[in-house]
């Protein structure tokens, strides 16, 4: 879950990585881009997984 209140419009990228507790550990990563629209143009935004 991604939560929060945007403070500035723009496009932001981040990567989520999950690692299990097995031996040997297994992990996976996924990159996302979130776009925050400025006020006055419908609000909202979007989340993309390229």
C-alpha cells in the first residue's frame, strides 16, 4: 500500500524489493513510476509499472 498526501506535482520513480527469510534468501524487485497531477486539472494521478 502506498499512502500519503502529495506536496508537489511531478513524476517520481521508486523500486520495491522483497526478500524472504529462506536459506539461501530469494528476492525480487519491481520498479514503479507515480505521477502526481497539479491542482486544478482534475487532481489524482497514476501509478505505472513499466
